[in-house]
C-alpha cells in the first residue's frame, strides 16, 4: 500500500508538473507570427516608422542610405530618395504624413544632432532644426503632437539623460524633464497620454542591460517608475497595440533575444507572448492595421544583419 501511495503521489506530481509546463508554454504562445517579403537589403541598427500605411526603413550599421519602403497590403518593397547622409542607430517616427529621422551616429561613431523630414508625396528630404543634444542609440515617439527624443549616447561617449521634444508646426525643440535612468539602445512608446521609456543599456555595454520602465507625464513634466520588464535587454524595439506596449528582441554579449513581452499601463503588469521566429537586435517595430511588423536587425550579437520581415498579431 505504501509503494502504491508513493507511486500515486509521484505520478500526480509529474502530471502536475507537465500541466504547469504546458500552461507556461500556452501563455508564451499568445499571438501569431507570419512572414512577409524580406527587405531588399540586410540591415541592423535601423530607424523604422509608418506613414500612410507604409513602412519606411532608414539607415543601418553598414551606412546604407537607400530608403526602403514596404507596402503590407501587396507585400512588396520599393525605394524612395536616399537620405542625405549615412546614419546608424538613429530613430524615425511618422507624423502628419511625413517621416522624421532624428539623431544617430555618422562618420563612424560620431553622435549627431541632425534631424530630417521626408515627404513621401514629393519623394524629397529636407533638414529641420537640429536637436539640442547630439546623440546616437536614442529612442523617440510622438506624444501630444510633438516628437519626444529620449536618452542615447552623447559626444562624450557616455549616456545622456536628455529628453527633448520637437514641434513640427514650429520647427523648434524644447528641453523637458530628463529621463531618470540615462541609457541607450532603449525603446520608447506613447500610450494613455504618457511616454514610456523601457529597457536599454548603460554606456553602450550590452553586458549592462536594464529592465527599467519609466513613465513620463507631460501634464506635470515628471517621470515615475513603473513595473520593470521581465527580461533585461537592449537593442530592442517597441510598438503599442490593443492597449499594450509590446517589446521585441534585443541582445546580450552571448545571445540575441526572441522575447516578446507586453506592458499594460492600466494594470502596471507585464505579459509574455509568442516568441519571434527570428531572434534579433537593432530591429524596428511598427503597427499597421492590426499587426506589428518587426523588420531587419542582427541575428547574432554585435555586427550582424538581416532582411527579415515578420508580422505579429493577436488574431
């Protein structure tokens, strides 16, 4: 009888362990991935944004100047006018039918304050007002009609806490409350009237990855700490969909991440979703319709590139 009881107890424990594992796997499988046409060029450390339902990819670690344009409706790539100067680790945002590309590195690893506007209807670039603080590996998002540029690496090779907002209507920058945790290779997204600065690394070292999540309230020009991301990582991309901020990819010295973790500002909680089919860092993520398109990025830590185009949806 004792042997039977021990066997039964062990059997239940094993079954329970399997159910728990399956439950965890099921949680990780929320969401669905599909593949789109690969980008014509392989790139990493790109700037990616959506304008008018199309996705624009600018710059890259190898100094690519070609403007790659993806139309998700027909699953096809085309090209626009080349950006005036080679850039990598820049940021891009779409606003009022224009594409804005800000900061990054040029001439090797020199942080720049330059900012450009691209008009898709005219296929033309023009310079706009420089950022007050030159920096690369920064992050940006639109909040309240202004483009907020956060963090990055300054000209001294160290992190800057700079938080500056560009008003396209006036072509002027305004300095705002600095981000509490200076960092680079972070992600920024806007939701529910706040700006969220997530993850990143200290002074360019992916051995010093962060999970920090800080929220900016423009009504009082203040930052506050929120629930940390489950996985510390940098070289990430983020996009807001269905009331959550999804964070994709990243790197550490020995690996690239396929993690997909989503933050809900309403509950201040994180959830785990289906992993990316291709682990990458230095990638871009943008929403078109009901999907998030995750494009380019390095599949190995450091200087690697890809042309991968994968789309995530909750359907």
